C-alpha cells in the first residue's frame, strides 16, 4: 500500500477521533483513537506505540492490505452519520 494512502487514513482517524484498524498478511489490530497520534509513518513502515508505550508494532507498507477508520467503536461519530459508518482504504496488488 502506498504511504500517501496510509497517511490519509491516519490523518482521518486522528481528525475524526476514530480507531484505525490495520490488516496485514499475518494479523489484524486496532489502534484506539487516543493512540492514533502515536503512529509514525516512516519511509517503508509504520511504527505504532500501543498499550501506553508498553508495546511497539512495526508494519511494513507492502504487507498492509486494508485500513479502516472505525468511528463506531471509538464511541464518537460525525453528527448525522449513520451508525457504524466506516471509511476504508484498501490496496490492490498486480
């Protein structure tokens, strides 16, 4: 997945105070809305500090195939948005 698209998802999650769900080839994990600000977009990977700094996750951009800005689980959605509204960013190989 391209860095620009990943940065767009991070920015939207931060702006909307939403969780960011990241799928890669091996795992799926959720960065809660308070920790989205701790995501660092490096040249070829993300570095995510989680669990109050007790864990750091590194994810290569090439292994990410789906990002979801999850407003429902964050407990805050946009006024007027339907419940469960999500914005997804995906990657297509080929």
